[in-house]
């Protein structure tokens, strides 16, 4: 049996997962189960794919000391505008247009990263300027008009837009997508193997490990969620193409932050920049890498956005930065930097997506939806700050 401290530690570590389960249960009750319909589960992924991608990049910026990037929504719009213009108005081949969009987004990130990392202009100022500049340039590129890319079916299908953007079922064409179900079972098996292997390695090195009962319970619950999620997708059309992009981003950056030296640098800089610099780490490069990477992922999110909406408009990307920042803080990233994980960010993004979808299905006014998301974000940050003070709400002079 777990003692009181172990129970409190488990609850604190998994607070957002518990909240997510409660929120899903609440909206399932209020919508008569509509939120768990296969089509809505699939839409949850497609509509929030950009959040998963941007929030993963935003995490690296936040890790460096609570810094954020306010320009990502405008960069998403600008990259999408340039890409659509190249493919439609200039008939640039799709592979070349994709490379140009990736290079453009990365270059924008590097440009902003230079001022932040080497000139040491505050990130808030640099990215606020970028938000205005690239929003204006998006209007210039598009001339205030909409550019349709419906005819660019290869691009649309590749990045997950439209009704046909699903992985083909190689095992059959029945009502249940067997390829999707098989993928879910494989993902569950891989998850269990990795978790057990990690626990064994930590035990061999005499590191602290969570209580065995809590560990088994976590494996059972998460495995059940993966299988249920795959089953719901299998009942609709299967695996959305955009989910593959999200999985690639999550797995790659999850590995980088957990298993590489570079990934640990982000945590070190956010934990104590002066000590990190004295240890011989070039902190300027860490900042530069964080914002260059943010530009790269903003380019990917831009392609996902115009593919889903099959067009480019000057208004795309509005408030995307807020969704990404909110997902990070709700998912456990510290407002002071140095703390946060990719899986936590994904939980935060899913929670935001569930709240959006649930309130939409309930017919809640759009303005009230913003109020609820704001309250949830503030509550998450308050929890983070207060927990670091040992539960003290008020700071005495």
C-alpha cells in the first residue's frame, strides 16, 4: 500500500491526467456521449493538430526560463500564404514548395533567435514585433484575398486536409478499420515495453521509482486509453494522415528532451542560467536553437493548417500562439522555466481540445469558451506557482 506522501506525490504528478479524465466524463454526460462518437474523436485530432505541433516547440522556449514566442500564429499564416501562392499562382512543384516553406519558417525562427540569443533583446519584444510584421506580410502576399489549394490534392492529402486524408486499411475494407486497430495494439505494446524497461533501468541504478501498484495502475489506464482511442478511430475512417505528423513530432522531441545532451541543456538553462554558463555550456546557442526550432515547427503547422482548410487566408493563425502557450502551462510546464515534458504538453493540448469540442457540442457561446479557457489556464499556473511554495498562496514581504 502507498503511504500518504506517495499518494500525494502520485496525485501531484498526474493532476492534469486526472483533470482530463474528469473533463471528458463531464462533457460525455452533458452531450449525451456525443463527444466520444468516432467522428468527433477523429475531428479532435484533425482540428487540434497545429496545437500539438506548436506546443511542442513552445515547450523548448518555455524551458529556457519561461520565455514564449508570440509570433507563431503570424508565422503559420505567412508560411501558408507563401506556400499557397507558390503552388497556385506560380505553379511551383509541390515538393519544392514544401522545402521553401520549411526553409522560410526556419529562417524566420533563426532571425528572431539571433536577436534574442546574441543581442539579448527580451523574447517578448522580439516575438511581439514578429507577430505584427508577419501578420502584415501575410496580407501583402495574399493581397487580402483567399487562395484556394483544393486542386493540390497531393499536398492536401499529405498534410491531412480533406475527407480522404486517412491511412488506407491494408487488412480489409469493412466497417472497422483493422489497420488502425492493429496500430493501436502495437502502440500499446511498445508503450508497455518502454515503461517496464525504463523502470528496470532506474531500479538497477538505484534511482527512485514510483510505487509498483501506482506503476501498474498507470500502465493499465494509459493502455486502455490508447486501445479505446484506436478503436474509436477505426470505427470512423481510420488513422488521419495528420496524426502521423503529430506522432513524429511528439516522439522525436520526446526523445530529444529525455535522452539527449542537447535536450538537457534546455532544462539546465531554465533551471539556472548562470550555473549552466559556468559549466561550459553556450547558453546563447540554446536560446538560438529554441527559437529556430520554433520557426521550423511553425512552418509545419502552417502546412497542416492550409491543408486542413484547403486554402490560405490573411486571418489564419490568429490566437494559435495562445493555444500553444496555454497547452504548455496546463500540461505542467513551469512559468519560471526548467520544468515540463512533451507528454505533459500533449495532455494539456488534448484538454484544451476537449474543452473546445465539448463546449461547441453543447452550444456554448464562443465568448464564454474564451472565458473558460482563460480560467483553466490561470488555474494551471496558480497550481504550478503555489505548489512550488509548498502550498503557500500568499507571499509575505
